[in-house]
């Protein structure tokens, strides 16, 4: 279990992980296995010694607060999370500047929220799949008309009401959502204006087949918005900047 500990005197934090007491392996200058030495490390002990006599407290990481501009799998990056001691809320920057460095944790002033920038239909993916599955092929004009219709319907969708499909994305700021049933019905109904007879039936099957498997998922892109909170001792700056609550663009 990871444990986040804050020194109230120094305003420093430590993330205690199960790995802190594992030995770390290093290459010696010769780079042969003989020079492979293990270095006993106990970072937590070091933290405790450094903050001896200081007041320490446990922080609880706020669920779903993790944000980062880079992919989950990217090792060199900065990410942010929020934590609380039950009374105050803190922003923690977690970062690594080089791949061979351990992760560092830093308390940073201010706050952040996520802003939804765009909600897109996966036009390329849909067109590709329609071309692959329709025999005889659909006319390009009909593919374009379908994409235009789907985009128009998505414009009226409130993204925060949709079901999130987290496994579809490896980037924290790109989130996929499943279209709701009402919009789906509306899409099907309007497809009657583009497709007739057997073509319509095939299209209906296509929509049901792909609403869950990724092709018809909506892709929302978010941006991290940082809010600085000005320090009160600084003169000439406002006591606090307007605080932007977590907000998602609503078009409805
Ligand atoms: Zn301290």
C-alpha cells in the first residue's frame, strides 16, 4: 500500500511505496555482472531522520484526481494528483526528469481542473469500417452524410452524462465515451433519410455491432487548467485568483 506523508513543518512530502526497502541494483564502471552491486536503500528512513521532531501527517489521495499530459506508459513525465488531510487539500506533482531517476514528489501551490476541449466522432475509423463491411460498397456521399449526421447528434450530447470507457485510451487526457441510447435511437431514425431498404437494415446492424466496440465511441480531449493561488504576503497581487471549479463544456 502506498502512503503519502507530509511534514507540516517543512511542507515536504514522501510517498512510501512497498519498494522503498528493496535493494537497488547498479552497474559498476566495468559493466560486467561481477560489478553488479546491490545498494541497500531505505528512503523512508532518510525522510524520518531528516524530519526528526517535526509534525508528520498522512494524506489521502483523492480518487480519480490523477492527471498527466503524457501516456500512462511514458516513464519521463510530470503528473499531478490531489490529496487531503481531511481539512486542507493539496496538489502533488509527481515527476521524473530522466528515466534512471526515482520518482519525485513535490507539493505545489494552486489547484487544477480538467476542461473538455473537444468531443469528436472517430470519422476516419467509421469510414474505414463502413468501406470494409459494406458489399456492395456505400457511395462516398452516403458515408459523408452519415458522418455529418453523427457529428450533428454528438454536438447535442452532454458528455458528462455518458458512460466512460477507460480501457480504450492510454492517455489520461483522452477519454472515450459510449453514446447514450436516446441519441442512438435518434441516429437510427435519421438514417432513414440517407439509407433505404436493405442498405438501411445493413446500417442498423452496423450501428448495433459497433456502438460498443470502439468504432462509434466518442473521443473527448481534455486540458489541464492550473489555477495559481497568489501568496498573501506578496504585495500588488490579488489575494486569490478566481477559482475554476471542475467544469465540462456543456452545449445543451
Ligand atoms: Zn520537516
